[in-house]
């Protein structure tokens, strides 16, 4: 009986320590949620100016640059791996950004990657010739003079392109229709 009591106390102690440690981790990784943003002509123009050029793509250096569109709607700190910022719009469009590891949350956080996604049922134009849920692989290849390089390790069609110092990664579904686009300052294919 004494042995069973010691085991029971050890289990309860272990559970309480894990609960305290989980609480500490949760407190170190804040999550912020705000209401969705309205997408309109001003937002569309700022997105085009921030991320696209006539000849390719560009990547803002700091979160403050994306915040000129509107302040992010959610934020999550990933211990030792940077921060994730998200701009959710009421029409289903979403911009997500990952910052450099060890970055401090806020406007001066430096950007590593930006991703564009759209959860709506229709298509969504990002830039001339790049429309989520409409542009096909052959159209994108034609627009970029067959400079796309196929990822070797992805199940679904995934292609990359480097313009200036920015890597653009195009994600297609099984029907070769564009579903997402990411911009980063490094090659996402390892």
C-alpha cells in the first residue's frame, strides 16, 4: 500500500509539473487575434506595390511595410523560430508572413517569407497574369519565359523562380491550377 501511495504521488507531481511547464510555454508564445480586414481597391494597390514589379517580385524587409496595408489580424510567436503574422481579409484572401528567428515581435521584425492564399470559391487576382484558383501552370510558364524550376520532392506540382534576390514558389493543385504563392529570400526546396 505504501508503494502504491508513492507511485500515485509521483504521478500527480509529474502531471502538475507538466501542467506548469505547459502554462509557461503558452505564456511565452503569445497569440493575438483581431477581426478580419476589408479588401478593397486601396488594399489591392498596396499589395501590388509591395510585392510585385513589372519584371518579377519583391519582398518587404520588415513587418511595418506590410502593416501599411492594414495591421495584422493575428500573431503567434514560435519559440526560437521567429514569429508568424497573418492578415485575414473578409473575402477569404490571406497574407501570412514568417519573420527571422530570434526576432522581436512588432513592426521592426524582419521578414523571411510571405505567403498568399485564398479560401474563397472564385478566383483571386494577385498581379497581372497571377490569379489564385485560375492561372494554370502553362500560363505561368509562358509569363516567366519557361524559367520555372520544378520541385523534385513535392507530390503536387510545385515550381520555383528566382527574380532579383527573391524566390517565388508557385503551388498548384493536381489539375495544374495555381492555389498559393510564396515569396522568400531563400530557396524553399531543401
